[in-house]
């Protein structure tokens, strides 16, 4: 059962990445200026050389041929060359990926820690002022663009991962707070409280198992949010990660690089969501 | 209607009203340069001072607010229309159409929003006229922001398709577009309204992010994104607190949007 679920996820993953790749290849092919090669404007080249350059690009005109060539290259580890930076895309991704993993990873950890702590204590404490504080803080943070949080972290000399933590915090806090409130209203949890079980025991033995599947699903989604936030955070905080690379590629209209980054980030997002789904399946109680 | 909701409506109406009166309140306009006062602090002539090249910040805030508040709903209209077309129709038709639409929506939702946005924005020329850039930015937002709404709408339309009154209408001989437009679509209106309203702050935030990254509205046209870009040069909050006015205004407007929608509508 579990193996078939994993297989289904992997098949869906492969399908979505292949389709996403085709979509991206089409976008690159249809982009204005795709056919032109700036080397063709070099006055030192003769007509034959210019013709040879045009012939070299002729195979790329058909989207399917272009995509097939890209896939063949990708299978051999060749993701093409960045137009703007003049370097192989795979080298750029290899250099930049660890920075993003570190910044987004620490940000995710901090954001989750802050949100879950605040949501759990708000439920255990049940003080209106404390609850209002959490709601107001998360509401205010939801209204601030990620790029502004990045700018504020630069002004305040705060690390980039703190901005990522503050971006994902309100989403987790609001969801967790609602889930916990609904869980505490369940009849068996009300009965457990009425029987005099300690607050902590009720929380760990009765509430956490109820909210765990949805919280795990949320964990998968927050990976996507953190990676999305890495674009403004890394660009404005000067962190040389994938987000900054995507921004540089967008400004330079370096579509091959941008498309590869988007496919890679999509793959990571899908892996995180699939991992969360498999985990939920594993945690689900088996029927006798 | 709760007091907070009423207050939010008043704030939104006031901000819209003031921004629409920009021509009268700030007759100098958003592009005029007062070259003798670059980067000046607030004064009687320039209520929020001037920017680095001497443009009146108050005028730019008013015109920028007008642009963002007019075009974000326009983009929301585009995305809600697309969502109704894809999600509403697929849910109404059911079967293979629903499965195809769900798969396509899932594919779209699995692409990280900001990555997708900057990829599509980069496809289009960056050196275009300011008016074209503002239209293109919000049109892209509307064009790419339909997926989440379509998911909600397809679920709602699917449940309506199996409801008693639709079954009775079908038994009475009503089929095709007439059944969809007369019975299904009017019942989807609350969901469409909620999705439209939810999309507006999302698009305002997305435009602000794009603007700060230099991929949004082109100069000299102001928008909240380009106004917030000014924070890049800020050294400390105490030195020039008036430069935070666009940010405060953005937070106030987005909070008002959050308050205007009730919890039931937000979860619709």
C-alpha cells in the first residue's frame, strides 16, 4: 500500500516535471529574440560564418526538437549555458544551491518554532490579550511584502533567514491556531479535560495526534513559500543563492537559466509535498 | 456587520477617495522634478518631502495608491474570470473534464508563484513604456493567479452539479449552457465574490514584490512597489520616518481588505 503510494507520487512527479519542462521549453522558444545570436552581429565574421551560426540554431526552432535535445543533455548532466553569466547552468546551481538550502532551512525551522510555540501556548494559556497579540502580529506580517521584510532586515542588520522565518510565521500560526481551537472543541478532548487530565497530557496524547496530519501537510507547503521568499530575500540581502540567481537571470532575460531554476524549485516543492503526503499515510491508524 | 468590518470599509473608501482626488490634491503630478529640493524633508509645499531626484513624495503616494488600487481589482477580475471558466465549467461538466482541470490546476499550483511570475515577466521586454509596463505587470498577475481560485470553484461547482435542485432542473429537461448560466453560475456567485476579494491583496503584495525587485512598473509611473523601493536607501528609521508612509499605508489597506472579508467568506 505504502509502496504503491510512493510509486504513484514518483510517477506524478516525473510527469509534472516533464510537462513543466515542456512548458518552460516552449516559453524559451517563444521568447522575443530567441532566434538572434549576438555573435552574428560581429563585423569581423564573414557571410559563411554568419550562415553557419544560423544553421547551428536551426535545430532549436522546433519546440519538440529543442525540448528533446534539452532532455538528452539533462540526462547527461548538461543543463545548458547561462547567456548572461556565460557559465554552465549545472555549475551555477551547484554553487548556489547550498546557500539557499541553509537560509531557507534555518528560516523554516525558526518560523515553525515561533509559530507552533505561540499557537500552543495561546491554546494552553487561553488569555485573550495573548491571543490578540498573536493574531495582530501574524495579521501585520501577512500585510508586509517579502521584499520589504528583506529591506528591513538589511536596515536592521538582521540575518536573511530571520526574514524568511517572519514570512512563513503568520501562515503557520493562523493555521495552527485554528486547528488547535477546533481540536480542543472535539468531544473526546473535552471529556479528557473534564476528567482532570493535565493540560500537557491532553495536548500531547489527544490534541497532537488529531492535528498532526494537517500540520505535516502544511510543512510541505511552507517549503514552497520559503523557496519563493528566497528570491527577494537573497536578492536584497546580497546572499548568493538560487533566489538571487533567479533574480539576476530575470533582469538579464536569461531564460534558459531561469527555466532550469524554476524546474528545480518545482521538483523540490513537489518532493516536499509528496514526502508530507507519504508521512501522513504512514501515521494514519490502520483499520483492523 | 461588525465594527471592525465597518471601520475597514470606511478606511478603504477613504483611501480610494483620496487617491482618486490626486489630481486636485497634488496638482504638480508624480513626475515633476523640483530640482532645487532633491531629498528634502517634509514641508508646507511637500507634505512628505521629495525623493532623490526632487519629485513630490506625497503626489507619488497618491498616484501610486490610485494605480495599485485600480489595477489590482482589474487583475483579480481577470483571474476570477479564468478561474470561473476553468474551475466552474470543469466542476459543472464533471467526469474526465474535472480530472483534466484538476490535474492542470495542480501542475500550475506546484510551480512556485514568485518564480513563475518573474519567469513570465522576463519573457516580456523590460524596456517598455511606463503605461505598458503597468498594464503588463497586472495582466500577468491576473493571468497567472487563477489556479487556487479555480480549485475552489471546481469543488463548489462539482457539489452543485450533484445537488437536488440541479437534478430537478435536469429532470425537467434543462441542459447545457442554460442550466449552467441560469442555475449553477448564480449559486457560485458568493464563492466568485470571495475569490475576487481574496485575490486583490495577493496581487497588491505581488506587485509590491516585483516593483521592489525592479521587475514591476517602470519609472516615472509610481505604484506601491516602486514607492517601497525607496526604502532601499534608508539607513535608519529615525532619520527619515516619513519614507515609511507608503509601507504604513500598504499595511493599513491590506489589513482593511483582510477585515472586510468575514472568516466564512475567507474559507469559502
